[in-house]
């Protein structure tokens, strides 16, 4: 984990470094492509729904833990 940035312009570089360190790649949403963000959020919602279909929990805190990690 990196220390909190003193210059907020360092955040994109830290993000890109973390992605590269993980051996992953990413694609940024292009400026002006407003529907792209809704597509990402919809996909995240489907993934969460499917997770909750197969996971079981006993307490509310377990449920919250499943949906926030």
C-alpha cells in the first residue's frame, strides 16, 4: 500500500503501477462516453447478484462483508 498522496496528480500513476505490478491491463472510459460508465455499473451489479445467489450468510454483517470486499 502506498502512502496517501500529497499531490493528487500522483493517483493515476499509482493506479497504473498497481495494475502493471499485478500483471493486468485496463482500458479507460473515453471522455464523453457517458454510457460506458453505466455499462460498467450494470456488469458490477450482475456480478454481485450472482455472488449473492450462491453465497449464504447468517448475519447482516456477513452479508455486508460479502458485498463490500
